[in-house]
C-alpha cells in the first residue's frame, strides 16, 4: 500500500485525492487490526500524501517543506493556499489520525503554552486571516451515519476507502472542547471527504478557485455558528441550573419535572426536547405541542458540499502574501513562521487541471 496505482497518473486532482484517501484508509486499517504496530505517525501520513500530490500535479502545485518546524507551539502542520494568479484563500491545517478505537487527540497540549492545540490552531489562523481546518485520517471502524453517498461526486460514486482523508472545521472541534464534550464521533460525522472539497465539479455557476473557496468559507462559517450555538446553549443551561437552585432554596423538597433540553452541536435540527413521562402526559392532555423524541438527523456536510450555490454571496478572494507569490514563481522563500512545516500553493485557475 506504499505506492499509488499507476492509473492515477494524468488524472484529475479529485482522482488523486481519492487515491490518497484509499491508501491512508488501508494504512490506518493496520492500526485497527494490529494494534498500532505498523501504522505511521500522522506526520508521516501527511508527508506521504503531500509528496505524492505534489509529484502527480507538478504543473499545478508548488511547495516548500521546512525542517524541524516547531509544531508543538501551535499544533499547526502546514499552510495550504488555493489560488488563481495572485489571488486566493489560505488554510491553516493540522492532521489528526484516528486511534484504534476511533478517537482523535484534539485536546493535546500545544507544547508548554498551556493551550490546547485546537485553540492554538484557531488563534494563529485568525491572526493570519486563514481558515483553520483539521485533516482527519480515518480507518475501517467508521461508516458515516448518512451512508457512503457523502463520497459521491461528479467523478463517480464513493467507496468506504474514500473516507480515509476527511476535512472538518477546527471550530467544530473547539465547540466541543470548550464545553467538556470528549466524544468525537460527531466531529468525524461532520467532516467532508477531501476529494469533494477539491473536486473540479462546479458549485452552481462557480468553478475552480471560486468553487473551492465557497466550500471552505461555508465550512468555516458553519463552524463559527456551531461555536456560537454551543456558547448560547451552555449559557442557557447555566441560567436554568441557577433558576432551579433558587427554586429549591425557596421551596426545599420539590422535584422539578419540567422538560429538559439536550443540545447537539450541529445541526440546529438536532436540538431535541425530551419531557419527563409525567410532563409528556400532561402536555398530551392539554393539546400543547411538544417533541416526543429525537428529530431526524440531517448531517451538515451534505449541505456544505452540495452543488447548489443557493444565491449566497460570492466567495472572497484575497491577495496572496509575498512569500506565497515567491513560492509560485519558483523563488526561494524563508520560513514565514517557525511553526509552519509546509507551505503548499495549489493553482485552481481555469485550465490548470492536468487531466484537462
């Protein structure tokens, strides 16, 4: 499983991303079956994936790898620039591989800073005007709740192996960490197979860079909304607990049988009210409306990467920083940040796909 199949040569970016996912998926499967003895570290998976991506798309991609980058200070692995000419968008990326049981170490500390790697990743990205994302390396213990259709694109139906590499907004992770949620199955189920984000297929009237920028900007916006909703839900729970404590002080011994609310980070349709049996019976008798159980699940990533532009504002393009323009021009660059291990610039301008 070290080498990609020869059939990938000369194919589109989407095909290459699919092949990289499949290889990562199988390498990760060794961890699932052999207890981690044969699986490379996430840095090695990243190196293999980026090296082959660059090798197979030399006309579209320029990169520079910095040795001994101080990753621990901000938990960031690389900068990924998507551009057309001198304009584009930048991503700040960290890779995380799923352990044998499917867990990710999102809450690992960022060196001696006292911050989590997730907080450091987001803070650094926000300071630089980049979009913070995680690349997740998955294996055989996961099938999305919505099925394998999430890996379908214009280049054909998806397979489970195409879930080997997925991308999720770092803000989705932050929304869970900030409120003490340790289960990360929802995070993975809200991630997007990375070939779909880079697929050359259009988003309504958008193509190339604009299509990719639209997908990533929507992902970041959804993540920010998740953080806001998580904060609002936490504040509501605290207020409800304080009110209940006040009632108990005023009238000791009275049991509160009001409906309680369980909050799930995303999407809003998953917010569920679960009344106690006594309250449910009373509401049925009164004719009041209430939720009798969990609402149907509609995961957001199918919406994120849908092919409908939905009339939203056009994605933003930003002028590339000088060091990225130097990289694209083939000039030597200095390390812009001692914590960056790679800078990768991918040309998504019209006609740049090597399969065209």
